[in-house]
C-alpha cells in the first residue's frame, strides 16, 4: 500500500449542532478517518466544541464555514446544518471538490434533492 491508501480521511465539519457530537465520536473511533477541522459562525463556539468533544490537537478550528471549505487538506465535509441550508453549502463544497456527508433529510423536497444529485454528478 502506498501512503495515499493508508492516510486517514480528513473530515471537516460545518457547525456545532448536537448531532455533531455523535458523528464526531464515530469519526474519532475510526482508524481510517480523522477529525481535521471544525467551522462555526463563532470561533469561540467552534473552539469550545472541539475541546469538549476530543478533537485531536492537530485539528483546525475556524470561525466560518467557508474557511473549512477553503482548507485544501479537508477531504470530506460533514454538513449537519438545518436542511434549508444543505443545498447552499453542498454546492459550495462540491465546487471545492470536497466529498460530502449530509445529515438527514438531505433536502427539503424531492426537486431540491434531485438538483443536489444532478449538480454533484456534473
């Protein structure tokens, strides 16, 4: 195996929602993934969240969602934001060539879901 195959998948998280606590624990438990970055509209909130949820010391903490998307070392973006914000942030993440993990429901309705799928495939 080369280094690329053994390197853990680096997750960036947008927001500090309650469900993020559970997902971040699961990521932390995987030997194939690492909590790489967390972003919130408040740097103070993101810092507190990372500290209280056992983020590794190397994890980056940002005071914006865009900063997570702009980080070239983030492989996957987890979006636990309100469903009404999924489309906006999923499109921005896709434009940055990030893989996505969207919290359910993925979209407000089937039309938006289909747009999400079509856009991501293009």
